[in-house]
C-alpha cells in the first residue's frame, strides 16, 4: 500500500471525491509511480484506508478501466494496464458524448495571484527586473523598424537573427559555448527545446538516460516520444553515468552546472568521461544549463559543450530565470547536423514564436542592460542565500545543505527515515511552498534520500527570515 | 618557464588580473600546451615573473585545483591534474574536425525587411493596427497587477483565464460557437493547435481527409503524425466530402467559411452532411476558421461547430490576421473530452505561452478596441477589394474571380492549359508576390485548375493599382 499513501482526498474541496481519486490515480500511473502490471488494492481495502465509501472506489476503478488506464482480470483483481500511461491513447479513446458543463478537475484551477510564496524553487525576483528599460527598448524597436516587427517573418522559425547573434556572443563569452549564430535556436521556454529534441532524436523504445531526482518536464518529453527511460542516480559528483562499455543509449540528459534539484555540480572527471566516453555511433547529450549564471563563489566548470569535440552535445538554456518566467524564451545550441531538421520540426509545431519580445531581448543583450541585470541579481541573490543559510544554521534545523555554491535553490537533505513529502505537506499547511526532493523522482524511489528544495531568490531577506522562522516553528522531525 | 611567457595580463582591462590568469592557464591546459603531471612554477616565481602579487597566483592555483584542472602534492608543488590530458585531446579534436562555419542553405536566409509586397496572401495591414492603444493596455495590465504577470503561471497552460473568457464570449457572439471558457485553448498560432491535435488524434496509418488545394501547414502536421492522407477536391460547394458509407476516416480538416486558398464557402448542405454524416465511431472534424471575420457582403454561414450536436467539431482560429502576424496567438475550442489531454500534451510541448501579450489581448477584447479594429479593417479591406476588382476588370485580364464575398485574398482561376507556376514566376521577376494556386496542392496535381492567389488587404489602393498595372504589363497569357 506504500504508494497509495500518496493519495490525499480533500473533503473540503468542491471537486467530488471520485474525481479526485480518479485524477490522482491517473497521475500516479502517468508519473510512473504505478507501473504496468502492478496490482491495485482491493476496492474494500482502499476504501477503508481512505475512509470513503467502497462504491467510490469501485466507480473510480470502472472509469479507469474504461479509459484504458487499468485492466481487470477474472473480475477480482485490478491491474495497471500494459498500455496505460500513454497520453495519446487517452485522447483517442475519449468518448465524444461525455459533454458536461463542468471543467475537468485539472483545468478548474482558479486564477488569483500567481506570485510565488517562500520557498518556491527557481523563481527570479521579478521586482528586480528593469521593466521600464525593457519597455523603452521595446518601443524603440517598434518605432525604428516602422512596424515591420509586426509582420509575419518566414525567416524567424528559429528566432530573429539579431537575437541569435547576440545570444551566441553571450554564450561564447560566458560559457565557452562553441557556436555560430545560426546554430542558436530560440524556443518557447527550454521545455520546447527538450520536446523538439526528444521528437527528433528518439524513436519508440530508444533508450534515454535521465537524472533521478531530476527535471520532470524532461522526463515527460522522453515519455511522449515513447522512449525507454533509464534513471541515473545522483551522488556527490553529480549524475552517475551509464557504463558505456556495455550500454549504448541514444540520448543522455544532464544538468551539469548544478544538478536539478540537488544542486551538485558534475565533476570534471565525469564531464570528461561523458564527452569522451559516450559511444560515437549514436549517443546525443543534452546539457541543460538552466541557471549557471547564478554562481556566487567560484567560476563555473567548463560547459560540456565547450569540452565536446564530436558535435554531440546540445546546449539548452532559458531566459525564464534570468529575466522573467512569463517571457517564455528559451534556446538550444544545435550541432550543425541538427539545425535543419530542428527548423523543419519547429515550423510544423508552431511556425515561429512571437517576434516583438525577441527583438526587445536582442536589444537588451546588445545595450549591455542584460549583463548589468545579471550582475545585480547575482549580488542580491548571494545576500539572500546568506540570509537563508544564516537562519537555517541559527535554527539548528536537521537539514544538510551540501551544495551551496550558487543557483537559485538550496536542497536540504533530511535525516534518513524522514518522509520528505509529509514534511513538505506540513510546511504547505503552514503557508510555505517547499517541494519534497522525492517529488522530483520518477520510477522507483526506494533508495533515494529525502530532502526539501528551498528557492530563495524571489524573496526579500525579511520574507526569508519569516519563512525560516515558520520552518523552525513547524519543525521537521515530528512527522 | 618557457610556456608561461605566453601569459599576458592586461592591467587596463576591467577583467580582474586573477580572472585573466585563470582563463589563460585553463587555455594552456586545454590546448595541450601544459600536459598532465607537468609542474607549474611556484606562486612566488610566477608572481615575480608577471609582476603581480603572490596572493593573486595563490588564489588562482586554488581555484584551478578546486575546478579539477590542477592538483597539488604535499602542499609544495602544483601539477596539471591527471584528468586534464583528456581536455586537450578534446580541444585538439575540435580544431581537427573543425565544424563548418557556413550555415545549411535553408537557414542562411538574410534578414532584411519582411514587409509583404503585393499581392502576398493573408497579410493584414499592420499600419491599421492601433499599436498605441495596444501598448497602453499592455502597460496598464503590467501596472495594475504589480508585475504578477511576469511570474510563471502554472494555471496558464491553455492560456490565462481572462483571455479564454473574453475569447469565448467573442466566439459565441460572432460565430455561434458553443463553448465554456475552459474549452478555449490558446496556442502559438493556429499552427500549434493543428500540430497538437494531429499528435493527439492520429496514430500512424490513421486516415485523415484534407483539402486540395489547401493549407499546407496542416498537411505537414498530418504527415508528422504519420497519418495516411486523403485529399478532398474542391468544387463550387467547397470540399468534396468522403463517402462515409464506405469510408471511416479518423479526422477531417476543412476551412468552411472560406476554403483556403480558393475562397469558396462550404455549402450548407455539405455542412450538414459533414456534422450529421460523419461516422460516430471515430471521426473528428477540424474547422479552421482563419478569416471569417472579413466578409463584406452577407453574414457568414453558421460555423460547423455551432451545427454539431455530437461534440466532434474542433474549432480553430488565429489572431495573426485580425491583429498582427508577429503576435503568434491562435486558439482551438476543444470538445470536452479533449480538454485534459490537450492540456497535458501542451504542457509537455512548451509548458505555456508568453503571458503579457495574452493579458494585453484580453484587455483589448474587453475594452471593445478589438471590435472597433475589426470594423475598421472590414471597411478598409472592402474598399481595397473593390479597387483590386476594378483594376482587374478594366485590364480585361483572363482571370475568373469566382468567389469574391470576403476574405483577404481573391483567387483568379486561369484558362485551362496555362501553367500557373510559370505565370507566378514571371510576376515574381516583375516584383510581385502572387503564388500559384497549384503551389497549395499536395500529391497529384494533374487535374487541378491553375490560378493565382491575390492578397489585397495589406496594400493601399494606390499600391493595388500599381500592382494591377504591373500584372497587365507582364500579361498572363504568353507563357
């Protein structure tokens, strides 16, 4: 019943219990926490455990069977279907007649403010962003081009040239990325880059290696491509690489600068093993460098891409964290061999992205305002990190903050035996947003350490102090 | 010390001496000019040699040790680390296999102005767009929300709620579309809606029916899903539908308001045959209503979606043509059964689109500025259409302009036997952009009529007159 402890039904919600249960079971299956062939508890047992009526469970199982998620053998036991988590199947199997005037639970989320609350990870402080400057540059770009920025731009599938050129300069100088401007592809967030790369590079059943714990948006992209996913554990040197002598994956996805979410940096030895050891024939490497700009002590290790002689490393990044998330501008630096097919697929997926923001960002890079903004953020975030660390140390909290050389988050590892999800849930009840480390885990999570992922960049020192006091008050141990 | 003579520190640079020294030592190692196991000068010697403080050298060595480049034995001498040889091998490989510096042909297109030239189809006149009003609404949205628009918005996968609500109102009122706000999904252009739908609804080998001639962006989306494509001819009643008695396609794609690019409107009889006749079991219908707003005479026929009782019609549209193309905002109105899976796939493909433009558009709809703009465009475009028709008639050109009740384009059918691509090429040489009708044809084109597709909306009456004169001068017959 272990995994079913994750089920949590909210009796105060307007969403019916059966809908809640259905959605949560679907999610467990889609996340791979319930895998094909696995047995579900009997309706009687689950009903008792969740303190709901047995019929609610029976109807939920029936619905999930009809939707193809579950399977029932000999009318006794219910299993996760062999074909279950495949998203496309859900769509194809959808019955058209099921019209209702209530939105599905997953889309009924209210609007309200979406300002992050402490300590949501990976959130920049949007109040630091020089919005007036940005707007001035935007207006200037519109004025000086006599509105030509408003036109359709058939040459902009991978982004407008000015932005790609200025970004290439930045990446060469700051991260040693080796590239020409036309290898830089602008995408809708880095998520789109990962999706497009998964579609281009992976056939069904191809093997991909991905970090665990890791960025789940990437895992979803591999899954959508039908790939077979192998999880790399993460230790003190970063991701534990596959044995290339016995294994030839198609794609390896890493976050070398600061592993997400643990924060450990991939050691130089592993970087070299990766770029030199991965089999020549077929292996691509995606280096997701989502926040290397925020390093407060030493300079970062060389990017994988800069170490790679074989043209096999694809470097991806985002402006969501440097500027503001709602901008949704990410990028990939593509090996020469991938430029054309990436462009073709991007043109089918959405033709091209919005132009005015790209022109504004190009000017923002060009005038140096970008660099000034990064420097300012780096200074402020370093202070906030110190404020956070000071509070945690003063409170003698049982959190081991192993990796603290930079980034936007600090992962506090919990003593063995503590259930990080339960702690995270208690903090949520107290008004904090501190994800459990294991919430970034796909597949098995038996042997993985628990922890809490604290983002500190979006909050003033005062809010950080208050937040840490709340953590101290709630406590981490008595779960 | 020979190799260390290569070190050169620039005292006038804004880059700190320590950073300069660090970078240059790294480079020596990466280039293989310093190899594994080699001893570095003592900090005292190197400092004397470079005339810098000894601490600068000590700190530099410390940093390179921590980054794995150097190694220190018995606290006396500093060596190049064992892992380093790989570095220079990688670097040498890079120069050896030096990547091509020329972009692939398909990506080398120059920037330059992308303002459309007569008579490029489907281009709005961006000079008519009330940009100042748009910018005011944008600034107001940013101001009144205290920058919360800049945050990541996990509830905005299908667009922000205000926009979906206002758009639902518009579509209900103007096109009779039956929908709740949460069935409206905002996409990056309507192209993304078509791509996502193709991925959701089609498995490889599923049969899709699509118009021929027709919108080739749609055909590419079906092809990317591996579907088997059947082409529907287009006659005076619009697309010629499949025989549902003998055929059960998975998806039918039509542009009923004005077939693209011929301009013919799907007859009411065929509309009814489509929504009532398509087999219940599996058939989805996409109604791409890309420019029904621009109808200058009669009111448009009811949308397919409004006629459909079975929840099988997916209605798609775009703001590219109503506002400006670079905005890249499109939408789909989804049957209830598709909302969740569309949202899931969209979240994998690009998480969500940019937010500020969406908030601005929501306000633009809300204030009524949108409606005023449409009315203005309709008036101006109607005049331009008249100017175009007048010119063509006066010039006695052999063009049969069959469908002239609205839209942004007029298709002139050519006399049988004329090669429309050759004519289009002659016009291109004369400085005009008039695509051949058969350039919108996929698959066989043996029995299809030739023609020219003239867009008239982006050009002043004066430019239209000049353009028509050029057509008359070039002539259409002597190919």
